[in-house]
C-alpha cells in the first residue's frame, strides 16, 4: 500500500487490468493457447521444483496471447464511471497524459516517449 501511494504521488500510472472468472475457465484459456504451461506447473508442484519451472517457462503476454485469440470465450463489461483508458502502448499513455494536461517528473526531465513519425 505504501509503495502504491508513493508511486501515485510521483505521478506514475497504474495498470489495473481486472479480470474476473472461475479458475477453471482461466486454466482452460491458458491451456488452449499455451498448452505446456499448466502441466509443467502441475509437475513442478508435485516435485517441489516451482522455481525451476518458472525459470524455464516462456514469457507470455496474457492479454495478447491468451485472451485476444479467443474473443468468443470472453465477456466484456463496459465501465463508464471509473475513467478507464486502454494504456496498452506508449503512444496511448502519452496521448492520455497530453489530453489531461499531466506532466509527470519523468516526462519533464526528458525521459518521455517520442511518437513515431507518420
């Protein structure tokens, strides 16, 4: 909680990416797109070798590689009150900051993202 408050005071952005569902549904989604992950973890848990399994596991973008290919299995609920914005790319982050006249310290210090030409 203290770290979150510190980051908020520094003007950092927070990615909430809230998903709700049954654990079995999430396991089914993962298994259908990255079939070796769940069996590897199951075996690692039985052998008390989770640290090894995590090191060997491929990095997976859950949103792009697991959810996006299966839109027929998802339900999206519009959120019109929280001010939600898709910040899935640096360009979108910069657009939101500009639109809301927010200039965090990292942007003032010249560490910001430059939009590609075009």
